[in-house]
C-alpha cells in the first residue's frame, strides 16, 4: 500500500509487546471509525506483512474480525510463509479466527489480552500452536471501555 508499509517492512526483531502495540494502533483506528476495537498484525521473519482490524460495522461484514481482516489484507500467501508467521491480535481469538489460524497452520499467536474475552487459546495450544498472552493494560482498557459503551455491538460480534 503506502510508504508507511515500506517503513514497517524494514523493522525487524519486534518484541511481542511491540507487535501488540501495532495491533493496538489498528484497534484504536477501528474505535475511531465507530467499529469494534480489535486489531491484528501478521508478522513473518520479524517483519509486518499486513495489519487489519475488525471491520464488521464499517463494512456490514459478518467475517471481518481483526485477524481475518488481517489475513485478507495479506492476500494469498504460500503455506511456507504462513509456516513462519505470527498472528498478533489485541484480544483472545474467537472460534472463527482460531479456525483461520489453524487452517493456515500459523505456528505462533501473540495476544494482547484475554480478560475481556477468552477465545480458542486452549484449542490452539492443544493443536501445537505457541500462544503468548502479553496482558497489555491498554488493550484491556480499550476493550473494556467499548464493551461498557456498546454492549449490543459487542454481543453481536461474539454471537450472543
Ligand atoms: Zn474473531
């Protein structure tokens, strides 16, 4: 896309916390758009291949969660690339996103927080995926604020 993506591609050796902060930036953009504030990033060989955010409200979409939107933004990738990838997400992944991670055999998932929602982490681990929970206070706060402000939108997002 733009020059900022070129710059991102030059960044290497991001820590898990730095990766989460990239996803958090996407989540904040989503909130500013009136959307559900969940962001994601796909990291391969230490570089950001794509970012994404939940765009269900913005696009009237049933499937554009943070992680699935990120995978869509990354486009078609060979299995050998997914095999080296880390999916970073601000919130514990739901069943749909857990399934997408498993489908493409992404071996590592970094999660900003799982206090507001506990998704498919146990199943990911059971299937051999490395799951790291950073427990980021800003991710927790952003999501908690949204759930309090927009409970109906949040319940819709998780199928309640
Ligand atoms: Zn999801």
